C-alpha cells in the first residue's frame, strides 16, 4: 500500500511516500519495532525568490535539488509528484499507484477529535477554521486541492494537530474571560498533537507498559515548542492554546506574554496588528532576545550576553512549563524529549531535568551525551524515566491513513 503524506505550510511544503506491507502498521502499533523509513521525501520552499521555488528530493540513496519556475501551488505540487515516477528519484511507475494521501491539518477546532476521510464538508470546515489559523489552514486546504487536481479522486485523509488535545477538560481549555467568548470558539485548543500522541505511544512501547498506565509529560521542542500532560493515553493539559503562540518560549515565537504588553503597544500606536503578529511570530523567542538567530545551535555558539540570557530564559520557561504540566497530573512516570532541540540538545535536557532532582528525577550524564534516539537516559535509580524519542509525525499520519482505509 502506497501512502503519500503531505505537510503543507504557508511558505514550504514537505511530503513523503511510504510503501507499506499490509501488516506493518498493525505490528508497529503492537510492538516496539522501528517505524519504516519513507521511500521518497520531498520539500518545496517558496521563500527563496518570488516566482521561483526550490525543490529538494531524497530517494534511492540520492538527493536532488533544483530551482523551478513557481506557477501556483497545484502546478508546483504536480512537478514535485512527477519526481516520484521520473529520473533518478523514480520509486513508482505512475502516480496512480498512490492508494491514499494523508494531510497534516493544523486546526480542527471543536469539530474533529480524530482523523477523518476528506469530503466537501471536511474541506468547508477546514476553510471556516482559517479564521483561527490564518497562516496554516488555507495552506493545508491548498495542499488538498493540489492533490485533487494532480491525483483525481484518490482518497484523502485529514490528520489534525489539535485533535489529540480535544480531551482537555473545560477547566483546562477555557480562558478566564467572558463565557460568551468561549461559546464563540475562543478557547485553548493546543497543537503539535500528532507529535505528542506519537511520542506517548512510542514511550509506552519503549517502557513496555500499557499507555493507559502511564502519566507523561511530553516536550516537543523544535522551532515551535509545546508540552503536553498525558494521562490514561489522553492529553489533559498542554501549553499552546488558541493559537500556537501561547506557552513556551520558542525559536522565533514569544510564547506567553502579558496581554497588557500588546494593549500598551497598540494604544501607543507604535505597531499595527500585522506588525505585532509578525514580531510575536517571527522576531521573538531565541531570536528576539539573542538578536542572533532562532536556531539554538547558533545561539549557544555565539556566547554573547544576550545569547546567554536567551538560553537561560528558554530553560527557565521550559522548567516552569514542565512544573505546570506536573501540577495537572496526579504523578509522573516519564518525561519525553522530542523534535530538533529535544532530540539533539544534551544541554537543554540536562539543565531542564536538574530543576526536578528533588522529585527524584535523575538524568544519566553519559547517556544524555550519547546522541540517544528512542532511549531512556535516566539513571537506574531515577523515580521517573527520561526518554528521548525521535518524533515521526509523517509516520503517525501514514498509520492513520492505513487505519481509515480498512
Ligand atoms: P520544526 O519545528 O520546524 O519541525 P525541528 O523539530 O527540526 O523544527 O527543530 C529545529 C530546531 O532544532 C532548530 O532550530 C535548532 O534550534 C534545533 N536543533 C537541531 N539540531 C540541533 C542540535 N544538534 N543541537 C541543538 N539544537 C538543535
């Protein structure tokens, strides 16, 4: 079974193709086997130059990169899909061999608690929810339409980043503002759900426990950062909220700040709404404080006072966030670190866990430094396991496609 996964963002689009043995997803759900690697991976980047896009393909052990004339998203996507059946990245004879296509959809609102087959109603809902996710949902929808135009009536599946957090209680999802706003959909939705859910399942596999027996804090630390408190396999708290701006300090996003700061800036007339949005999303976080970069590697190597402050603030907020997630759980069995920073930064992991030594949480310094992948890096005597898990959102989407194709 050939499953195409599409992750369409506002300025780039990532895609991959899995060739699945019929029994594999079932086996993967039951045991700790390694998720399979995709047989083809592609990325289109529209940020380089107007009218141009950079297409990168990885397949058959080779990597190809070329600049293409960008016409529109559908035509560019078609060019990308052509590389599946042409040239040195050819992995199938024709695109008709693709059985199903899975899309990562950022916002599913209150409507979707799990993945669904895409039809006109689903598309209309994704479109309506663009009011809550103006940077993401329209791009996701364009991805769906691009596939319709290139692959006809192939079955398509929507996998929502908000769905895993649909189990948040009203107390965890409501903002303490007038109740009518809650009724109009202004509430905490949470994001990165595909990754948090994948990591929770993988943690249960690695620990040899039923997920229903575990209390977990999963830390997704990439360019965007969020935490989830998971009990009984369900998300009961998370740091992102109405938008992916709430919560932890991130690469270029501020995370939570006093809303009074925004009122002050707007009352002063110094910034328009669009400018404030741009600053909070693109010029804050590690980049905002360090003035150097949103990439942790560059901030750590620069060693300026502002860079040091950026890292200390990042750690301070991460520790506070984990403390807050622990407060929502009635105990803790494991902390999971995932995504670019979580998987690769021994410094962030050790400095974060240090704060919780008094709870009996002990990181093993050697294991922490050993570039762990899907490993337990806590000491034997630690009261809580500390896991590093390579997040595989595309694989999680492919598994949902497989389930919905049954
Ligand atoms: P995204 O959220 O866009 O999917 P990633 O999960 O790939 O991003 O995370 C990207 C971030 O991971 C980079 O900005 C960088 O800060 C961080 N990162 C990647 N590798 C390392 C590393 N070896 N050490 C520290 N940080 C790293």
